[in-house]
């Protein structure tokens, strides 16, 4: 079953923060986050593994609550380059098969 | 450039026809994944191959089939095409062990299929 992402879409002014949530009905081993710009391939942002470790990548970080089967992606001081659709991909163990959420469209404006 | 090559980039065909999409994974990656992306469905997992063997299957229709060859490139065959098959088809590769989901997926640019 597909993980649920919220919000579906968000518009930010440059410099504002945003949180994107990903929730699954299944027990998770890992959560992956990808960003896809219009007309391009999805690009990897980060992986979070079972254990609740929070990861960061410059001004983008994420957390994983395995008990709640949820992950959140935090974007701070957003930049125009952050615009795109963000997908979470959930893994339940065994191989790298990921089930992706429906995506969150993020637009950063001046 | 992810290192994953997909051909063709664009394909327009008629209903009832058959097409083959090709994917060359990154050098050294043993796993190949196929995903379908349509406007209202997001990224839908179709199938995964690992070193020539089918590893996992998702919502792949019986009209669709895939294989991974000894040189690790993969082909996705779509037959008896319907209007609803129009979508962007992504191939991704990873260095996948038989362990858990720890590997980054590298996506190709996709093949856009339009069925008229």
C-alpha cells in the first residue's frame, strides 16, 4: 500500500521553512526521500534506516519514527532550487524495492 | 547524469501495438528496477531484477514483461497497448545486496510513452 504524503502541495517564499510528512500503514525498515524537478528524473536526497536516526544534508534534514511508521522531511531557509516534487519511498526489508508516496509539490517563490 | 541510460526518450504508438523500452544500468550496479509514472498515480513500482533474476514484482500488468540480460541491461516489453498505458517509464539501478533497503536508487531520464 502506498505511503501517504502531506501536504499535497505547498508554496513558500524564499527563506521560509517547510515540513513534508510521510506515513505508512506497514512496518518500515527504511525511508528514502527523492526530489523530482519537472521533466527530470527523481534524485536521491537521503535514506533513513530503522533506529530513528535523523539525517541531514545542508539545510534539508529528515527524521524517522519507526514506531509510528512515519518520516518527516524538514527544509529550512528554502531556496528557489528546492522547488520540485518530493517523494518518500518506503522499504519493508529485503532488496531495494521501494513503494513511493504520491508526492508533495513544493514551489519556492521570491 | 545518473549513469543510467534509457532509450527511447519518447515513443508514440497506437493502441494494440507492442513496444520495448531499454535500460542500461550504472556500471557495477546489479539491480534494475522499473517504475511507471502517470499524472495521478505517482511512481508505481513494476518489477525488479537482480543479476539476471526477477527479485520483486509490483503492480505489473500481464501484458507487460521484463528481463535482465547477462550484460545487466534490461528491457521492458509492453504489449496490446491501451490509452491508459501512456506514462513516463523510469528505470533505476542500484548496487543491491540481498540485504535490506540501504541503497540509493539512480534513475534514468525516463521513456515517455504516448499511446494514441
